[in-house]
């Protein structure tokens, strides 16, 4: 695979669990896609001149090993599938010191035309990759490793986008609520994928307080194992968004979660997501079983029919 990024974990990128927050895995994946685009004959200067934008529409991410402050890492990329309107790109984020895979990312990437005011809605402005870009992409073909395949989430065709009123009717919990900030956005003023993840992460404490009833023991946090995102619209700086979250199932150690991001003004769905998470012993650095009392409390809040 082609190396597309080299960087290190900064202390301020780590959360209360002491490891790199999930939003930054998404950010590094997007940064790697920009470098990979250069290899496809789509450098930044050409994209600017032709007013086009390369962005994921669907992503599946698995987290394999945590990254702690100061850890150097690389991102490498290859192509799983090349069609006229979509490239399926595989990326691995790997720790340099241990040579262990920290995360795997599969992204369905589209090329979008920017309108005169920078509009690039993901559902209507798709353009086609050139024959040259597709040929270059096929020179980097890889096979998806078994360890990167979906396990806890089901990668299927995206569901029909719900409305905010649907989420309220399903009693999905209000998590993050606030405006899209300029620093959340790309050069065109559209929110980045990593900040969809960031807003879910920022609101997750509100969700867990509502379903756990304060039953998480001291010294136990949480960690994500797997995410699937379907991006439907890219909000602009200044738009008002809300995350609504729900519990969709429970395992012995795992929690299955559903999230939807809405435009508060219009009620339209911007993004849907499914996730697998575990309770995490902060001292032992490993997952733990869900206590019976917490399981009983959470079971009452399951919304079984939500999906990305």
C-alpha cells in the first residue's frame, strides 16, 4: 500500500480515557485521502481549478489498538474497488513503534462539483472520475484483510434518511446540540467527517447519563470498537445541528449504538451512524462485562430498528 500520512499523537488529542479520541482517527483518514488523491492525478491545484471536492459518502472504521500520547503513526492506502462515480479506498493507521494496526478505514469516496457558492450536497452533485484517475486507482488495488471486515455492525445499503421528528418519536436521546463552527469545516466551509464523529463523541456523556442512570463504576470508562457512517449532507459553518442517539442492543461486554445528526432548522438528516462500544477498565486497559444493574437499566431504552 501507499504511505499517505506520517504524524504523531498529541496530548490534547487524547480524551479522558488517556488515548487518541476517535474523531482524530477520522481526521487522519481524511488527510490521507487528500494525499492519495495526488497519486490519482487529482492534486489540490486541479481540484481548486475545476471546483471539485473529494469526500467520503460512507465509511466503516474498526479500532484495533489504542494510541497513547506521543505515539508516532503512519497511514497507508490502497483501492478495493474503482467505479465511475465511487472509489472504495482502504486505509490502515499503524503505530510505528510496535508496527501494530491501530485502526482500519474503508471509505466510499465520491467526487463532487462545487456550485458558485460552494454548495456540494452529497446526494445530488456527484461527478464521474476520469478514465485516467480510474486507471491510476487500479494500479493500487489491494484486498481487504480479514481483520478489517465488519463484525459488530452490518454494512448494508443505507437506510432511508430519517427526519428529526422520527428520532423524537422513537425517543432517541438528545446528545450534542449546537452550531457548526468555522474550525469544524474544510476550505469550502463544509463540515468535515471527523467533526460528525466529534459531535457524537461530545454528546455521548449526555446519552449515557440518560440510559445508565449513573451506574458506571469508578475507574471504568468507554471505548469504541467499530463505527459505520453514512454522510448525507454537509452542513455549513453557522448551521445548527443536533445529535440524537439510541441503544440498539446489548452483548455481554458490548453496546450497540445508533446515532443521527440533524439540521435543527430544517429537521433534515445530515448523517446516520452505527457503533459498537465497550466498557473499559482504565487501569487494566481492557474491556469489562456490563454489570447486571447497568444492563437492567439500559435494556429499557433499546430501540431495536435503528440502522445507518
